[in-house]
C-alpha cells in the first residue's frame, strides 16, 4: 500500500510545484505573487492589434512580440492571432498563438507560464523547450496578387515608403528598427501582405542581407555587392535609400514583388 501511495504523493507534489498563478496588472506580469517581468504595449491598426516588448525587472529588453502577418489565419476561427516572438538575449524566434480578444492578458499568461525568464535574462534551453512545446506551425500565406507591369522598367522608392515601377505602385517598405548595428525592414504588396523581412549592416554600403521570404518560407543570407562607396542618401526617403532600392530590385528579379 505504501509503495503504491508514494508515486501518487510524488505526482501531486510535482504538479503543485509546476502549477503557476499568473496575473497581469498595470503592465506587470506577476507569477505566484511575485513580480516576474514588465510589458510595454504599442497599439496598432486603431487598437485592433498590439505589439509587445518584455523587460526584466532591471529594465533589460528580453522579448519583442509582433503580429505575424505573413501566416494564414483559420477562416473558421478568429479567436487568436499568430505572433512572432523574438527572444533577444537567447537569439531565437518562435511563432505563438495569442487570443485576439484580451491580447495583453493572453500574452502575459503565455510568458508568465513559460518559466523562460531567470533573473535578468531568458534561459536558452528553456526558450528552446518553450518554442517546441507551445510554438505554432502555421501555413504561410502565398496568395500573391502582384501588380501587372513591365518588369524591365527602372525601380524607384518614394518618400511615402512606396515602391514604384512602370509608373505603378507595386509595393511598400517600412523600417522596423535597429539592433546591434543591424537595420530591419519589411516589404509589402499593395494589398498589405508582408512578403519579406530583411536586415543588414553597413547602411547603403552593405554587402549582403539576411532575408526571410514568406512565399516560400525561406530564410537565407544573400550577397548584395556594391563597388561604389555611397556617402549621402536622401533621408526624406530613408537613410538606407540606395540599399533599399537594391533590395527592391532583388525582390522583383526573384518574383517576390
């Protein structure tokens, strides 16, 4: 009887240790009554969606979470959104489901129950386990509607962040931030579908870029050689005007834009 009882005791002890009470109050994730991490929220699309940044209690930025627009949503289920979580200190990225209603609380609960934050940083192994256990594998949206035009015409990028060819607006770009000397951008079709996310170092004189293309779910390093040293760009368009024009040309040449 005692031998049979012991495993049950161990089971309930382990269950009680793993159970976590997560609350979210005034931008603070609270786990089992203790402050765990701070969340900053940015509203987008007139408040319909939100992006999040997670900070340690000492103020170190640990996670950036944004809606992953390149993935197909289930047309029969609008209760969730796909979010891309970038774990900055662990240098890992995962896709997760967050409730479309009550996004802040759903996101806070996801992070609070993850156990990935230890002291002032994220634990690399726990992040890997978290992505494997709770991450999603959504289908890439590949319903492209590219603008019909002559692709032999020169490409121009404009001050309103649009991309033009053959006197037609064929897409747009937007800067999404800078980190550790890298500049990050997204490229979209006129329909709003995000087709590529790119990053590079070196500004207009960058020699390569890291690019993720949603159409084929492919991430790679692409050489972008530039022999002429560029000193001045039109900052009313973008500080990386010439590099972005080269990127747009590459996207066009490879049938992404």
